[in-house]
C-alpha cells in the first residue's frame, strides 16, 4: 500500500509542479550557479577572461590591502548607517503627519512619492546640479550672502553626505508610503482605549503602535538594505567616485575592476566579500525573526 501511495503523491498537483520548473531552473542556474561561479573564480588570477589558475587567497590579500577598498567600505558604512536611521525616522514621522487626515493628502503623498519614480541616474544628475557652485550656492550668493559656500561635492570629507542627501530624497517617500499603510491598518479601537486610559500620544506610538508594525518595519529594512548594497548609479552620476577616490563604494569597485580594468579575479573577490557580508547580517536576522513565531506555535 505504501509503495502505491508514493507514485500518487508524486503526481499530485502535477500541473503546478510543471509550471514551477522554469522558476526552479532559474534559481538553480542563475542565482545559485552564478554565485558558486563567482566564489570559485575569485580564487583565480583571471584577468579579462575567466581562467582556472588558482592563486589561493591572493586576490583577497590584495583586496584588503587596497586603500581604494578601505575607502569604499568606510563610505558604505557611513551611508548605510545614516540611511537606515534617517529613512526609518523621517519616513515614520512623515507617515504620522499624513495620518492626521490633513487636507490635500493625496497631493502631498504624490509629491513625496514622485522622487522614487525617478532613476538613480536622474536623481544624481539633479542633485549634482543643485549642489554644484551654480546651484544653491549661486542662488544664496545672489540674495546678498556673498560669503556663503556650499562645497559638499568638492570636499573629500563631506562628499558621501551629499550622496546620502540625494539617496534620502529619492527613497524616503516609499518608506513613508509603507509606514502610512501600516498606520492605517491599526484598529481605531486601540486609539480610543489609549485615550480613555490617558496614555500620551507619543507613548501610544512608541509602546503600542510601533511594536504592532514590526512586519512593516521589517519590509522597510529589507528595501533600504537592498538599496545600500547596490549603491552605484547615484555615485557615478554625482561624483564618479571623486574627488579622487573619496566617494568610492563597493559596487563601483567591483564594476571598475571587472569591466574597466579587466581584472576579473579582483572584482569577483570584492563581490564575494559583499555577498558574505550580506549573508552574515541576513541569516541571523532571519533566524531571530523566526523564533517568536515558533514560540507562539508551541504555546
């Protein structure tokens, strides 16, 4: 009997299994296959073309000894930390203000969301014009403040913050929309009960509303983190890594070595380090996120 049931179970929902074959093949070949290919060839001396000349950890030794890579890591750390904090805080505050049933809500929502519809290249070019000497600086000086100086794009220590401003301008609207959707799903009875108990509004948000919006915050974190890791277009459009190499980021480092300087092994080593960093952060986060659900199920 058991032997007869197995073939029946195998062919159950056969149409759905056949329909899923292209997706499974894509995952195995494109995602897993290409990832393994990247890791393997990062241990080779490949230049313009991939070659299986294994050199051990030589590419990684060169990578971590390169000042360009060190600057890239420093910049992505600054951009990433500040982008996470400001995107969540500003996005949530804007959503709270929008949730007050204000007039022209649809108009304001469209204005805040509009930058997200633009490509990073367009955003970078717009902010390059705004922050260069013919932009805000010229406007302010024409108003009579001739000593005003705005040198974000030309200052090696401040250029990453210029890129951060452009990134926040483009992405914060989407986070606001997600937070607003989460706020609108909060039961009105919770607000009424908080008012009856005399709980201040800010405490209601901090201790009741925000914990109830954990899935929304998790989604926002994933979207922000994705944008941080693949930061490239904005840097190229605004500074192209300059002045000098002061605004280099890991994605640009990988692209330059793989396609600009025909050093495939070094570029793949850098991309493998980026992948490992993402996994080190993502895997524990997923495991910790799954524990509460298991506890509830056991309870």
